[in-house]
C-alpha cells in the first residue's frame, strides 16, 4: 500500500473508491453509512500511495481511514460508532492508571468559519466558498450583543469577530462540491477540537483503540463530567515496559451549524 500510483476517479462514490482500493490487498471494505453514497465528482491520485490518498480523502470527508482485522475502514470521525453505525464499547480511565496528563481548551470562537477554493475551468478563474457560524434556529429573547459580534438577520448569519478569523484551506479543489465537502469537514473538526486531553498510562491496555467513548475519573469535576472520545492510541513497548499514550477530545452530541 506504500507504492506510489497515478490514477483518477470521476463521478464515483466514496464507497466505490474504497472498494477499488481494498480489492488488490484482499481487504474487506467497511464504509460508514453516512459516507457510502457521497459523490466524488473528480479526484486525482497523483504520485501518492494508496495509504496517503485515503488519508487525504478522509480529511476531506472528516473521516478516519485505517486497516483493522483485514478490513479497510473508512468511517466518520467523532461518532464513536462502527462502520455499520453500532456504538463502540465505552471505556473508563482513572487518574491512578496514568503517570502523566495534560488538559487544554481551545477557543472555539477563534475561527468563525472556513474558506475553501476551487478552480472554475469554464471561467478559467479561482472561486471560493465559505462555511460560517450561523445563528441558532431556536428562538431566544433579544439581548445586547457582546463587542465584536455582528448579526445579519436577513442572511440568518452570526459572525463572531471579523472575516480575518476565517480559516482558509490552502488546497485548491477541482470543483465546488469538493470544496464544500472539505470546508464542512474542517469546520466539524474545529468544533470537536474545543478541548483535548492527553494521558500516559503507566500500564498499557492493548484493548484500546480510537473512536471509543471514554469516561475519566479522578480529575477536576468539569473534566470528569465531559463526554470524551478516544482519538489516538500509541502503544509503546520498551525496556521500561508497556505503556500507552492516549489523546482524547470532547464528544459533541450536536455540532453547531
């Protein structure tokens, strides 16, 4: 899967791409239900390995691409479910299990949106598309707005800060649909990354894997109360023994528009 390849897909679904890549390696393709039917208008694999290409495609779809138990997995990130939509088994980590931990909170309002560009070949020009924070649809009583917040009721849009806080994706996409998919994926990723928790387990647990819903115990009340999702597991086997380095992020039940 590390061999560099040159090929293109046109008017193909995510499921079709994953199936085609999985076949030569005798892997069973497992694509999440919400991703299967997503149409990819056009995408090129230019001097990339299949692993690198799948990772890039997963980034555009806010998904995870990995190989587990002879299966090529392509599942939605941050859901805590299997490819078929079944919830993954939850785990609990106590403070006495670890010898190091680090907690950080990101300012989710630091970015008010995401901008992606695509090439309009007919007009021979570069165009852009924006995904911005919108006003909640649930009616609320009017209240004074804090400094730096602008509401455009006609467009049903709430912009925190200014356009300078919009994150721009550097890649220029082949068409508008690809640009929209990438912008929304990046927006969801920014929302999930509001809080991160890193833990080093003194005694490794080989049964741990990403996307498992996680409960932590013995830390500050706000940390213990948060619903966590395991996003990365590193297994270290050294002369000092077997340990784990874990990365968790807050599991959001509902992503803001």
